[in-house]
């Protein structure tokens, strides 16, 4: 902010140069996230399967595909290719005080991406679409939808805050589950991918990070764990060779 203010002062002729240009800003270090462990995740999945299909989809898109809340709410049916089993992220939802939820661009260029979807999610999408079509028929001219997958009762785009509120209510109704926020589901997906030796560049692409360095910075702990496992694997290979 200070840099921008002084830059404008230079443009207006109040300063000869911006003193902030001589300052090296501190490197950003993201806080460690608290993802679910595999054991915890299995318990969450068991509880999620008892919820309405729309909530199940929000959970799986976040926990399996690592999608952001804004990207989930911004999905349209035209973004789903059931034959190719793909999902295209082309927009996101945002919220402005006093105006509610509106459609915006993605966080960055790499956030526009195509993700592959497994058969289980496709089946849930089909079930949700069938329920939505039935509700649309009942509402008739009261339906105000525009091809949104996640909607309010009348077909309008869901509030971007709804997934978070619904998730917190879900945890409240299931007190035995480990408490975490909705965004941690995205970190769960990334952490499990890294621990299962998926390349960082691939994980970065799936998450839609602008740079691979962002992924490296956020998931330092998971990467270190993967390195330890890799060291154990190499040790096992060489010990086998020595005993031959």
C-alpha cells in the first residue's frame, strides 16, 4: 500500500523517486494448514454419505478435486462433460457487501483448468441434476435459474457463503468428527496427493496455483513427509541389492 501511495506521489511530481523501490519485501510464508488424515477422512466420508446429494457434491469437489469454494459455486451444467468425464473451471463466485453473490473471473489464469472426474462424482452429479429438474418443474415460472449446478431454492446461484455455513452445521451435527474449516478439504486433497508421490507440478496444476512455488510454499510439511518416505524406499532398494 505504501509503495502504491509513493508511486502516485512520484507521478504527481511531489517526489523524485519512490523510496520503497530500495526496500526488499519479506518473503511470504504461508501458514501450515490442518488437513484431515486418511483415517479422519474416512470417518467424514461415512457421515457425508448420509447428507443430501448437493452437500455431498460440494464435499467431494473440495476434498477429491481440491476445488475452491468460489469455483464450486461458480459451476454450470455446461461445464460438465459427462462423456469425457471432465469438469471445466471457467469462472468463480464472489460476494460484495450489500449486493450478495456475483460471478467473477478465476483467481488467476492457471485457475482456469479442466479436471477429470471419477464415476462416483458423475453419478452424484446426475442424481443432483435429476432432483433439480424435478424441482424446476414444480416451481414453473418461479424458477430463475441460469444453468447453475448449485442453487438457491428458486434456481438462482447459491450464495458463496452457503457451503461454509452448511459445512459448519454438518460438523455441529457430527460432534465426533475432527473440526476444521471447509477450505481445509482442499488442503486435504493436495496433501494426500503429495504423500502418494504425485508430482508437485501436477498437484499445482490441479489446484490452479499461479506458480508451482506457491504449492511448494504452502505444502512444505507434506513434501518433507514425502521425502522421508522416498528415502525409506531407496534404502529398501539398496539393502535388497546388498543382500543379493
